[in-house]
C-alpha cells in the first residue's frame, strides 16, 4: 500500500544557513503549546489537526545536508572529532569482571572504525566461502549495483512489496546486550547502505529463528554468549536458516570455544571477531555509500500483545532522522561539550536507539553498561548504579519500573539518616515539591538547600552528580513518584510518548511540568488529531479520542505483512495509534486508555482495563504491577498485583496489624490471606475512589512479587501486557478468585457474585 505524507515536511533550517550554524543553534525551541489547523470532516468523527506552533509546519530534519543518520553522524564528527564519543569499562576475560573505570574512543576514532567495519562487512560477505545462489545471497553479490540503482533514488511506492525489495539491501542482524560494539555495528551499516535488524536478547530462540528466517539475514554481529544459540538454531533448521553463513563476534576470537568454531565449519558458517572484519576493511577500503532518505534504515521488531509473531516495523532513514530531529530541536544541549549520556535501555528497542542517537548527533559522550557475559542472572539495577557512579552522565533514558526502584532507594537512604538530617532533608523535599507545583517549568532551585550535604548526597549515591535530566516512556508512572524524584534529586524528568512505528517518541513533556502526568505536545516532526470512540465514551467534543499521528516520523509499514500494515495506516498515511488520548488547553497529550482492550461485564457495563490499571498504579507507588481482568459472565473485576516484599511487609504492618519481620515467601503468603486482602483492597480502592466508577473497582486480587514477566511470555520486552496469554496463564488464579473466594468487598460475597 502506498503511504502518502500527511503534510509537506521540511528541514528546520534551510540551505541559507550553514550546517555548522544549524547544529550550533539547537535546540531552537522547548516543548511548546500546539496550534490547530481546521480539518474536521462533516460527520465530526475527527478533531482538528494539531501541530507544534514552534514552526507551524511539519519538520523532517535539521538541515537539508543531513537527511540521513549517517550524514548527521558525519556532521557530528566534523564538529566533535577529538571529543570523547564512546565510553566503556574494559572487560577482563580471565577474571570475568569489568574494570572499575571507563576508557573512551573519540568521534574520529569511531568514524574510522565505522568505515573499516562497513567495508569489511562487504568484502567478507562477497568472499565468503559459503556464499550460494539464493536470492538473499545474490543481494550481497549485487550490493554495489543495486546501491547505484536504488540507493540514491526514492524507492518505489506502487505497492508495499516493491518498496521492501527496492529500498532494502541484504540485512545484517545485531544480537547482544548494550555495548559500544552494538552501536559501531549499526553505524557501519548506515555508512554502506546496509539495512539491519536487532535480535531480542530475552524473547527466546524461537523468536530469534523467526526473525533470521524472515529477514534472510546472512550475517549476525553478536556477543560470544549468543554463538551457541545461533549454531544450535542453524543445526536444527538448516533449510530455514540456509542464508545464515557468517557470525561476527564482538568479543576476541580467542575467547570463543574451539568446539564452536569447528561446529560452525560443519554447518557452513564462518566465525570471525570484529577486529578481523575491521582489518579486512583496512586492507580493502571503500568510499561510503550514501543512501536516499527513503531507503530502509532498520527493521525494528515489535513483540505483539496478542501472542502472535512479532511484526517488523520498516523504519526509513527519513523517519529515523525525523525522530532524532524532534529531540535535537527540543532537548537542552547547553554545555554539550563534555556532556554525556548513559546508554542503559536495550538498543534492541527503538526508544534507546532514538534517544542515544540524538546524543551521538549532538556531540555527547556515550557511556555503555558493564559487560555481564558470565553473569547468569545479573542484578540490573545494582549494575546500573555502579556504572552511573563511575560515569556520572548528564542525562539518560529510563523506564518507570527503574524509576520506582530509584524512588525506593532514595527513601530508604533518607530513613537511615539521623533524625535532625532526616527532618531537614524532608523539609527541603517538601519545599521543592511546593515550589515546583507553583507553575510549569519551576526547578525549585535554592543554593542553600542544594548544598546541604545530606540532601546533595542523595544524588551522589546514585551517580547523579552531573545529571540534569532523565526521561521516561513505555508505561504509566505515578505522578507522585515523578514529583518526589524531581524534588529529592534536583533533576528534571521528561515523559515521552511514541511508538516503534514512529521511530520512537514524537511528544515530550517539560522537565519540571507541574502536573507530572502529560507526555507534552506533539513535536515539530509530527501532527496529530483525535477520532471519537463513542462506544468507550470518548468524544472529540471533550478533547478525547483515539490518537492518530501523521508526519515525517511515520513508518513504511510492516515487513512482508500487508494485512497488519493496512490495519494501522489509513489510506492517506495517518498512523492509528490504538491509544485513547486527551488534549488539554496547552495541547499536551495525556494517554488514558487503549482502544482494543475494552470488554463488557455481565450487567452490560463497558470496562477499559488499561485506564483502571493506570489509576491504581498512579495513586499507589507501592504497586509495581497491576493487571485488571474481567469475565463477561461475571459482574465484578479481579486483578493480579505486583508488590515487592519490602513494600508488602510495610502494608502488612500498617494495614493488617503485623509487627514481626518475615522472609519474602512468608510475606507473599500472608498478603494472599483473605482477611489481609480485604484490608488491602479497602485501602487500595479508597485511593482511587473519586477517579473510577463503582463497577470499575477491584473486588478480589492475587498478589505476587513480580507476576508480569517476559520469561512468562505475558508481557512484551517493553512491558506491554499480552492480555489473552496472561488470561490463560492466570486462569487457575482467576477461577479461585471468582468461584471460591468471590468478591471481598461485601459481607455476602456470594450474592455479589450472582448479580
């Protein structure tokens, strides 16, 4: 299906400005209110179309000379050549630990290695002894010919399959946890007109096999711990994975077991390390192969919430550059020289590729996590804090579940202070919360308070010494958590909203927004409108409805999946988000609900579970997870709650009369006793009393420490709930809640169950 741009897209700065001037003038605006451009059909189904009023138009890139990611990186190299680019903790393969310091590569060094690696890719594959005459391998043979034909031209748009074939080279897969070599492998692809994809680190070998087969990927760049997985798949499915002929290891070749290298030969797969491929590129140098903005940059697979195979979102150079332009245009770059970003969230997902990509284009120093190759179950949060204390970034991206851990650590630290210091710190935090609430944008800065050592130490224990802001996305978070962290740590926190299909975020809130619950207005690279969903009670007359997004960030479609593409893209190119949003009088976006997930109870009431889950989570920071379930044959809702043991013990002591300490397993056992669940439910429902209707309250609950996990296959890697699969997984628990325990909100629970 051809995808039309919803409105003309232009660079922020035209060619009358030099490229260097354009970069130095960023950011050119902060998050801003949006203006509306009337576009209401006669039937009133759609709202007006809104754009950010900083430009009054939809923006595609920073400057005409940087319409692809590789061109933008090369411009950054010219501006920041001798500055630090990548930072990492050297890994000792003998002791299997990372050093307690960061070493770095400059922008010039990264650029040189990028070119060596990219040229090495091509020489290595074209001379690979296992190259065959399959269609996928012929793309390798014909890469230079096809680049000359299609790489500098706009890809065909007559139908989606043609567009895939002609805007896509052979596909290199990247398979590893975050490390600088991941980004280097990505940059090398962009420099030599090679499309890439990322394999999930935590979704299981069946998804790895599915993506490799679908993309016919001939080469995987990976960490050494992934080699056994890849060879096992190749051995089990030789026909399905016949195109896989090369593994390039990010770790030195001497660390790879010789038995694996021998097995690879038997399976007709070469194994080399990154340094060997770079050496090939040095011996056989090539000029870079510039791409058209319409060329396919990456295929980012999104794990579906219905349990189906993941869909590969085709992201062009143009849409990816527009996503980075959004951040470059709006996020603070003051003091970029010497400023740094920590690349924490998985690069497998587009959120981190967008936000760290912005840092790379902006000249930041990018730090990467310590390697955990030999840690079977690494403590992610502990390792993060350890890395941050060493690296001390200016900003980094995060998700709500990590922010709640930060909140818990800060509060525990305050509790351990002596009484005088504790009271003083709490007074400072309360003062800052009040100051920040007075108007949007207030930092609540006070030199006397900020220099008070017990308060400033709250930043130090986390490695936040130099942190100006962090940003969160992917799930709801309690406004109270954001307000507390802004005040206790003296940092700004942005909330972002976006989709993989938009190359990441397209809206961004202010650092010290008083409400702490919006995702900000749409940025300069998109435009938005609402569509009424009357069956759910959302109407554009109330500034509420399903959010549709147009503009430069919208993706091409799903890789060889026209059926799903047609479901999410309108004929005129608008992306149907599936999210219910509300716009306030400043044009800020508030995500309220999901369209697909509503259902009816026995008495005919419509239920929107995501809205209810958000209310419970937002009003109860002690809740780490919430899953609301309803049965159309029942008259009330039940739920699965995630409560960490420390917070669970506090609940038992404060609301259930307990005085003794217990083990984690005992805490969970006590929380699930009916008499305790009644008290917890009473407290829980009281916190949302004025925000949800009576029929939306939870009547019974099942409690675990961490019930919703990727390992159970009931949430996606970005922690979106797979409701159909979750319903089957917890079927036994739901049967107990409905049929045995029944409603716990009334004395006569059997009567309630029959209503």
